[in-house]
C-alpha cells in the first residue's frame, strides 16, 4: 500500500510540476507587459514635461529681453533665474526620458524572449 501511495505521489508531482512552472512563466510575461505599459506611461509624461518646459523657456527668454529693453534689471535677473531653473528641469526630463526608453527597450526584449521560450517549449 505504501508503494502505491508513494508511486501515486510521485506521479502527481511529475504531472503538476510542468503546470506550476508554466504558471510562473505566465506571471513573468504578465509582469513584463505591465512594465512595458508603465514605461510607456512614464515616457509620455516626460515628453509632456519637456514640451511644457520648452514653452516656459521661450516665454522666460522673451521676458528677459523685454525687461532688459525696458531697463528693469532686477526683474530681468529674476526671469534669468527662472530661465535657468526651467532649463535644468528640461535637462532632467531629457535624462529621464532616455532612461525610460532604455527600460522600455529592455522590457520589450524580455517580452519577446518570453514568447520565444514559450514557443520553443511547446514544440517539444
């Protein structure tokens, strides 16, 4: 009786192991797809921030020129400080977008590799 029980347990384990591994692979694919969506969302946000900062930079440059033309150096200095801050913000957004593009490429590659592994495993 013990032999039959041990044999049954071994058989049940052998049958359920591939299903458990398949479920883990499925979760990995889902996680990779979720990361792709997240990276796309972040990239869109960074691009929006860059456009906004670019508009702010143009406006600040116009204001600095106008203040200098009118002889208001105090206001021109204040606008120049704001201009530097907007340029710094845009530079940081460009850096973030570059990182997000790199992450997006890697996540897409992971999804592709997971699909290939799944395809290869079903051939056997």
